[in-house]
C-alpha cells in the first residue's frame, strides 16, 4: 500500500520512535486495518478518507503515551512503597544493633540519626502525597511527589551509611545491618531508575498532548 | 460521554470471541446501529490499555488469507470486569431512563 497510508504509518513510527516495539506493533496493526478497509489497490481519495476516519496520528500516539505514563506511574508507586519498607527495616536494624552515636556529645553523633529518621519521614509524607495524586489522577504531580520521596530516601540512606561508619565501621558492623543497608541502597537505586523513566514518560506524553 | 465507556464497549465487543482491531470497530458500529461511529484510531489505544491491564490477551495469527494480524481475546479477568461493568451500567442506565425518559416532572 503506497502513498498516503505509507506516510501515515511513517508518521506513527516517527512519533513513537523511542519505543520501537510499540511503534512496530501499532504500525503493523494499522497497516492490517487499512488493508481490511481498502483492499489491494485503493485510490488516493480512498486512502485519504481512511486516514481521516482513523484520526490524527498524533492523537493516537498521545493516547498511547498517556496510558504508558499511567502504567509507569503505577510501577513507580509500587517500587516507592517497597523502598520505604526496605528503608524502614534497615533504619530499625541500625537503631537496634548499632551503639548510640550521641554518647560523646559530638554534633555528627546527634545529626546523623536525626537525618536518618526525618528524611525517612519526608519520604513517607511524599508517598502519602503520591497516593493522593493517584486518587485524583494528577500524573505530573505524582512525578513530583516521587522525586521528593526519592530525595528523602537518599538522605536517609546516606545518613544510614554514615551511621554505620561512625558507630562501628563497616568491618565491625553486624552482618544483618550491612545486608539490610545494601538492600536498601539497591531498592532506592531501582526507585531512581523508575522515577527517571516516569519523568521521561510524562514529558513525552505532555509534549504530544500539548502540541 | 462515550469516552468514559469506551473500554466497556470494547470488552463487550470481544465477548462473542477473539477479533482483530478492524473487526472490533465493525462490531461496535453494527451493534450500536451505527450510533457509535468512532474515530477508528481511538480503538487501538483502548485495546493496548486493556491488554496492559490484563483484561485482554493478544497474539499475532496468520489466517489462511496469509496476512499476519493481531487478534485480541478477553481474559478471565476481562470477562469478570465486563460482568461488573455491565451490572453498573444497567443500574446507571435504569436510573437515567427513570429521570430523563419518564413523564414531565413535577406531574
């Protein structure tokens, strides 16, 4: 099928080019659709009419990308909750198994557990904001809440690592505490990757929807 | 108004059996007495969305005619979702009919 239909399918490909799998799949589905509708040798007018019935390629791509952004936001939420649980467990283990840091009155000894705890509280509050955004269907705000939660978790993880270092040193720290902190780092790293994917996804969807 | 019900309409169109995108559109058009003459491009995002939600499954098939096509089918979860949505729709439609389609009010 040549001409108008080919141009339409090429436009779909170009709009979804960042996701080759999706672009190929949709282009093949639409090619099949046009073939069903038009037969083997359609005239240019018939092709133009078929394309008009399909609607603008940009609208189809925008709708698909908006749905993708929603799915990515859902996955980000699941990883966020997992990261909060992992961080909470690691934080509790540090409190239970490491000696207190503030015995000698040093500023770092008081500050590090404070940051460990309150950065986590910030992450919890951001998670609540994310859930409220989810209930209200505000995708862009959800992205912002995920970023705040990520910053809070980063603060908590960094303070946790410093706490282990100051309290016992890595070599002397209980294995369980070190393992929990490593697990916490991995899950927060995964959350960062997911948050970046969400940001890209929301940006692409907004660009197509707004233009 | 149709936009909010599109997913339900697509699920209902696939209740009779697996079908490809164009057949889904034709089914909707025929069963609605051509009331729903949708921009055809709205159906494909809906099919992809329902598949991502686990309500549809799809696969490429090559029929005897030889052209590869993607065929969608309801999953068990999709069938359950359709039953639930149909029940909600029946209540909603009955309510709207009672208010809008009845005698003038106040009598």
